[in-house]
C-alpha cells in the first residue's frame, strides 16, 4: 500500500493545504483526496509541483508499506 505523508511536509513548511493547492494550481478538494490517500493516481506534473513548492523529494511524500497478508 502507498501512504501519503503530505501533511508531514506541509507541517514542516508551516503551510496550509489551501495555500499549497493555490500555488500548484489544483483545487483544495483534489489536494484533500491526495492527502487522505483516497487518490488512485497522481500526475508526475502534480508531484513535481508539490515537491518544488515544499522543497522536498517524492519519497518524502510517498511511502510504500507492505500489505498485511
């Protein structure tokens, strides 16, 4: 399973979700879907914009956790 740690990076930069959404040109609703892990996919252009704004790497935002079988 892929875990989204966007809240952690936002907290480090002391930035609100709405501000990030505005800066990268997506709706706050779509950013919320990503933050809660409900997104089925993310465009590389969106990931690039997030990393650029937050000064982080994709691995700071996305993590892989094996499923419990």
